C-alpha cells in the first residue's frame, strides 16, 4: 500500500513544504486579519466591511509573501507527482505533519478565487479555481482514509471559491475555453475515487495490529496501547479484561475480532464506485451490524480502530454532487454564451454541451434546475433527500441542498 518513490525533479512535496513555512509566517504576521478571513473562518465575504475587504485585497495581491505562496502553489499543482516523506510502516502511529497544512493551502486558494471574483477579474478567478481543483490531486495516491477525506475537503474548498465566480461571471464567449478546461478537470475527478484506496490502506494497517498482537510480545503490554493509540479510557480501565485479551488464552478472541474487522472493511470496499442511492440501505445495515458487534466483550480492537464507515460514502456522494453541479453550471454558461439565454431544461444540453446528464447520487433522479431572472439555479437535494428549494445552510443542518447558481 505504500506509494512508490518519486524522482526529486517530479515531486511537488518539497515545494509544498516551502509553502507551509510561508503560510505559518503569514499567520503570525497578520493575526488580526486571520480572525475574519473567509474560508479560514465561516465568515462570508459579503459580511465583511469595506475596510476588511480592502485589507484582504492588499495582502493577497500585494504582500510579497502572499504573492510568493500563490506562485509556488501554481507550480506545485502542475508537478507530475507528489509524495511526502511519511513513515508508512508505522501504520496507525504514522505522523501526519502536512494534514492541516494541505487543508490550509486549499483555503487560501479559495480565498484568492473569491477576492478575484469580487474584483470582477473573472479570467484570473477561474485560473485560481483550477489551481484549487488541482491541489487535491497531490493526495490521490495516499493510502489512508484521512487523506482521502482531506482530498475531498480540498476539492470542496476549491468549489466554494468557484461558486462565487459562477454566481456573478457574465456568460461571455471569451471565457468558453476556460469553461471547457474546468469541465475537463471536473470530469477527470469524477472518474477517480480515493475511497477504495483509503479503505485498502486502513484495512492493511488494521490487520497488521491484529497480526502483531498475536505474534509480538510488545503488543501484549497494555502501556504500549496507551501510547500507541492514546487510548487510556474504557478498555484500559478494565485491566483484568485487557490482560486476558492480550494473553495466550485471549488469542481466539483476537482472531474473532480480526475476522469481524476484515468483514466490515471488505463490505465497505465492495460499495465503492456504486451510486450512493443504490447502496445507502446497505450502508445503514453495515453500520448497524458494526455497532451491534462492537464492545469490550465482543470486538475490542475493532472498537478502537474501525472508522465511521457510513460517513465516508456520504462524503463521497456529496463531492460527486458538487462536481456534477459545477460541470452542469459550466455547460449552462457555455450554452448561454452561444444562444443568448439559458435553456428551458437540462435535457437541451445533451449531447452538444454535455455527453449525458448525471444523476443526483442521493436520489438517482435528475438534478433540479430552473431559470431565475437572468440567471439559473441547479442543485442536488443533499443527504436529507429533501428538496429545500435550493437552500444550503451549514448552521441549520436541515437545509443541505448542494447548490450552484448564477445571477447572470
């Protein structure tokens, strides 16, 4: 599962390391600005005062460190490959020093995209959005669920920035080439799923713990588990049970536990790349089986290391819906640039502007679309599977439509 080595002249990782240093320097240099910076917080750019917007523009476009950071980001995302120097052989104990930093990179790219859109610098904003979409590709070979979820988060931040561009950008024929470039990248992302790679890596690492528990003396020391997984509650409090479990007499329990773990992970892997609406009932069943089977007297090690399998498939469905929505929104922009108005239905886009209409992964139905004034709205109903009229509110979770809209 360990990614193969990457030649130094093809590896983007050292460039990202330099970017991380610049980012930390900027964070210390401008602590007040970081408090209200959109994407770094839940602040919407429309909520900022004119002086705050002006200050952010000054920093992002004129501060030498900001400028250098963005130059390096554009260079890094266009490198052939990326492999960070991680100790994969450590398994669950592997340190993940660049986890938060890559997420931060996605945020600052989204910030620049939003600011460029606010300045009506649409061509540059689309280029910035493309940089954001390419950023997540640096993580696509990472064999861990946490990094595959980070890849989804990076893509989500990129689309958060692009949503601001799509909202206000005119349907100008000059931009059509850029629209097509973005659509090509979106189509490429939709054809890749890191979920299975992440599940495979987690399965290998998890089973390695069971294997070593059966064969290595150090794994029979309860202090090891306290240090290894920072797990000093529940099971470790019951010292008698834990000592029995790690002893020779507990080996049948360990084997039973390992079988349960492998079964649950294998079931989750089998669902990868299947549309969410076709597997959501099976996911619910897997989660119930897992919850029923976990516990100190059932499968204690599995209880410690099994990930929340149900949430990963939901997150993947969300990112697919966002990518589909972006692709449709771009096709709508191209259509209007050529025809002077948006189509009355999405079917009209086929096959000249889109090869086919994607289905909402949450329902298996068409995405909801309608013209609104001079613009449009297109959206997925989201995981609650209810049409909230195109409302998404991260503070009021019952409104979770995944929306792309334009006023022009």
